[in-house]
C-alpha cells in the first residue's frame, strides 16, 4: 500500500507545483504587460485571461489531489482478508498458466515433451553458496536426463527453493524456466506460492529498491484482474509483501553489467528467510556479476546444462515427428543413433542445434534429406546450412500476433528476404565497428551513413517553409528569403553533433531542479539586463524616454524570466540515459523522444516570450510569428541529447537504400520477438552469436565474389 500512496502523493505534488508555476508565470506576464487600447489589446487580453484561468485550474487540481491523498493516508487502511488472498492466488495462477501455456504451444516447448537436456549442479564453487545451506547435503540435480516433473520435484526439495539456471547462448535457460512455471502451477498444492515469470529488464532498482515493491507494481500492471473491487484493496501489494509469489526472473544477462550487479545486491538485500526465487542468466555474465559484487545469491542452487547424447537427441526428434514420417527420416534418425552422421550428432548435442533441426525441418515439414548429406560431412557446414534456413523457418511459422502483444510473436509482417537483408546490413555495420562488434544501439544508426546530405536537405526544407510562411503572412519576399537562408544555415551548422550524441531521459527531480534554477539565475540577470538595454536603445530614439523605459522593463523582464525558465527547465529535466539506468532499447528510444517533446515545449515558451516582446514594441503579427518560430528552433537546439531526432532524420535515408525499413524500431522489436535478437540494457545483440558469424561470413563471401575479375572470352 505504501508504494501506491507514494505514487499518488508524487503525482499530486507534481500537479500542485506545475499549477503554482503556471499561475506565477501568468501573474508575472500580466504585471509587466501594459494595457493596450481596445482595438489593439483584445487578443492579448483574452490570451492572458485564458492562461490565468488555466493556471488556476491546474493549481486547484493539484491541491485537490494532494488533499485527497492526505485524506486517504489519515483514513484507516482496510487489510485484505485471508479469503481474498486465497482467491487472488487462484486467479493469478490461472492467468499465468493461460498466458504461458499459449506461448508453450507456439514455441512447441512441450510438444510432445521437453528436450532431454541434462542439468546438473555447477562445478564452479565460486558461483554457489555453502552446500549445507542450499540442500543439506542432498544432491538435487545429479546431471542425468531429467523429466520436467523431476526438475520440479528437485526444486521443491531445496530447503529455500532458490535456483539459478546458467548456461551459454541457446542452451535452453528460458525454455526450462517456462516449463518449470507450468509444471509448478500444474502440481500446485493449496496454499503454495504462485510462480510468475517476469523479465529482469523490467526491474528498476532505483524506483523499486525492494523486490517486493517491484513485484507488486508488476502484478498491478500485467494482471489488472487482481485490482477488482470484489477482491478487496491492495491485493498486488499484499501478495508480494506476504511472500505469496515465486518470482521467476528471466534474462539477467540482458541487463548491463552494473545493473546485473545491482540486481543481485537488491535480491540478497530484499529476500527474507522463506522467500523463493528462480533466476536465469548466461554463465559468463553471472560470474562477472558475482565477482564484482563479491558475493553469491544467498542459499541458491546453481545448475548448468550437459551435452545431449545422440540416442536421446534421436528419440526427441522422433517424438516430434508424426507417427508415419517421411521415409528419409528413418534413415536420418538411424544414422544419428549409430554414429553414421557424426556432424549431425555433434550439432544436436546442444539444445540450440536440436532446436535448429526442429525449427527448420520438422516445423516446416521440409524434406530431411539434406540433414543426412550434411550430417556425414562437417559440423560447421551443417550448422551453416541450418542458419541459412532459420530465418525463413521462423518467419513462416510465427505469424504476427492479432490483438494483444505476445512475447514470442512479431507485431508486423515481414518477408524472409527482408529480414535476412536487414539483419545482414546490421551485421555488416557491427563488423565494421572498431569499438564493439556485439552491441547494436538504435542511436548508432545515425552513424552508419554520412549525415551532411540529411542536414542540408533538412535545412533547405525548413528554410523554405520559413520563407514561404513569412512572405504569405505579409512580409516582403526579400526579408523572407533572407530569413529562410538564415534558418537553413542554423540547422546545417547546429545539427552536426546530433548524429554522435547518446540518448537522454527526463528526470523531474524537484530538489535538483531548484538547484539548477538557482545556478542559472546569474546568467538570467545578465540576459535581462541585456534585454533591458536593447529595449531602451531601440524604443527611446523613436518614442521618447517614457516609452523607452517601458520597453526596457518589458523586454528585460521577459528576456530574463524566459531565459531562466527555459534554460533551467532543460538543465533540470535532461539527464543522460546511462547503461545502468536504461532498461531496454525501446525504453531509451521513448525516453529521448519525451525529452525532445519537453525541449519543443521549451522552445514554444521562448516563442511566446518573443511574441510578447514583439507585441510590446507594437510590431506587426508577422514579427510575433517569426519570434515564435525562432523560439521553436531555439528549443530544438537546446541540450546535448538529440539521438531521437538524429534517428528520425537518418532512418528514411536508410529505408530508401533498402538497408532498413522505415519502421526500424518495430523491425528490431519483432526480430527480438522472433528470437533472432536479444537485448542487454539499451542494446540489441544477435541472440545466437553463430547466426551473426554466419551472416558475416556470407557477406564476406559475396564481397569476395563481387571483386573477382570476370574472365575474358
């Protein structure tokens, strides 16, 4: 309940602060703007009236929200009943089972049975807690092929019921986690905890230092049925706080290094004696995090996969086939069992290789004859062949989801040729990178092509619009053309750094914001003094000292206040989206987009200030409009994080060349859903390094063939 109240309080206080700021701005502008005649002052008077009324409404809304929060805090809280908790657990168990059963069917995880991948306790002692704390001397995972029922029983036999599933790329960590969730739900006893699978990338330790608070927020967001009035108040919070959940946290390795370490530290700090947990991570990343933390996950058993023998692999493939398969399959399976196809045996000794065979030949019902031909050759050639067939197989067998988003199905329709071409392009750019050949960042797309044509065309387009608008609204063509050229040059010169900048995010931290506002006050005073001087010097020679003093006051106050507000706002909200704070590529993309919106709003504020200055000088409306456009342009130039703008300027050019689609982020997300890419913090990576290496080799071979001289006839 405390987390929910804290969020409501934060929202109410934010509304109150913005209401006060809006009201203060309206009052300040009303104080400095002189009264005009009826013919000249109707529009500004209405504008100020609307601004004042709007600010008062915002202030009242903030006060109302704050008073409502205060009243709820003073009122006695209604605790959930035991019956409500039990009913909520049953509802949650049904929702989780329904969610992951559908995905299990889609991915064929249990059809007809799980892969016969042996798991055993890891031999790396530095990754595991004291053995007597974990299992009291019992060997729960001996390293033999185990059915999922045996895995669930072994997990329940652990005193603390904490398990870490390690392994390399493609070894079936997520598959095992999903299967464990479903088996634990199927055999769940009354009163037993409900397993819920959630991605590690969704936990922000800064917003939710305790695992229980994060789980409560996750339940409230992903399972809204738990917030039904019939169950009583605070059900998600109660389930998490009372230890009624078994969190299955998948993909710790998809977080940046420091975030992984912070999560392990938060887990150890927030788990009580009877808290349960299942965690998946790649072995190398888990070892790095344990080494950096200087501690292991308390009381957790750690298991790793073992190679699959040829007989077990053949039995699994035979079980996946129809009762009467093609005749060629009998020869393939017999060769696999007897060792007559050593390359096939080597490839299918891992869950990745076994999965590749099933996806490319069984799921697509293709003729398996090539498996026999390649299986008697080298494992490398067979692996390359399977990688060639992987993209067409995944695209054809995983159609786009209809309606709600599903974790393992794309949102859009792409052809296999498109996916192959675009992934190959990304692979080429990663191979050419001198810094990192694994991490693919969406803001790096702006660095994959020359930016000066984009900057020039953007400058020409915006300059032409500015010229036309100024001329049509009553300005002279010569001045309009000059303004257009000036705008064009500003854009060309000022946007050069955008294509090298990293993403930022908005951080409305009130105390830090006030500190930044105070820091910018001296500069604001100087700007105000400069504006006052310009106003005096501009107005006095033409309208006399009295009007000059008035102009100095207006221009000085508006310039100083505008500078402080706009610059202070940008310094307040703009923060770099570091690897430790970035949870996913899409989250950093949205965060930089939101920062751009704030920057545009600041520019519009500058434009309004410029319009008031022009109105105070009794300029024509065109001057006010130009002031607004200049202010908007100024707002776009502020700050040091323009990655989203650079991305949107670059992607259309890449799309015209066929390198990427116009919806590049949608494609990257779908490639992740298809299982071709993975995420690690703000970066995408090829989920299987073997596929990236395969595409790189194919690209190199194509270039080599292209460079070969054509023989003369």
